[in-house]
C-alpha cells in the first residue's frame, strides 16, 4: 500500500518522453496542406514520409479528397433513422454499443 503513490507517479515518465520527442517529429502533410495552407511544407513532409521526390500526385489526391468532403451533405440523426437503407445498420450499432455498456466490458 505504501507504494501506490509511486505507481501513480510512473505515468510521468512517458509524458516527459513525449514532451521531449514531440518537437522533433514532422507535422502531418494533411494538416499542413488543409489547415495551414502551406503547400511547400506539406510537400516536404510527404517527401519525408514517402521517401520520394515527386509527391505531386499525393498532394493532388489530398486536395481532391478535401473537395469531396466539402461537397458531402450532412444529415441529422432523425434523417438517418428515416432512411430505410441504413436503418438496420444504425439499429445494429446502437444495440451492440448498448450491450457493451451493459455487459461490463468497459469496466474490465
């Protein structure tokens, strides 16, 4: 019982390691391209991750995916439940997640 404070204090070690290493890790290319709008840094990050010089295809792919996501229509929960095509899938997921909560799996 006297060692419990040490057990809780051990969590500091991974946190300190992460704080020291994190500044040396490269930024995500998607984040640089879509959020920061910095194409040159995004290309450098892609080159670092992929190990090749020509990354124009990957940059275009991320930009195309971003355009598709912006054009996607969001639906409300009510609209989702009214759609016959996905009603069974939603029901199955809700029942499964409810069973996880009731069976005590999260407590384990």
